[in-house]
C-alpha cells in the first residue's frame, strides 16, 4: 500500500559544508539525510524515511486544515 506522509523537517550545513536534513517520524524516531547540496540532503532524507517506514511502519497522522493569515 502506498501512503503519503507530510513531515516537517530542518536543513542546514555543517562546518565542513555537508548539507544535513532531519525529520522526526515519532517522538522516538528521528531520521536524517546528507549530501553535497541542499536538494541532495533532502533526496537522501526521503530515501531514509522510506527505509525506516518499511522497517517500522508509518506513524499515525492527524490532518488539520487551518487558516493562516497572509503577512
């Protein structure tokens, strides 16, 4: 079964220039990806998330629609 996950993430560069992307699947499961570019780190993060979900299962999700004011 295919399922879409929406995960907040952070991304940044470490001191040697490697890009690191991180996301939390659950309060106990954190996943990270890295690469030479921002997009490469996000691609690796996507791959790592798919690998962890295949092993651990997909986390439960609550979907909420909210109105966000324009700034």
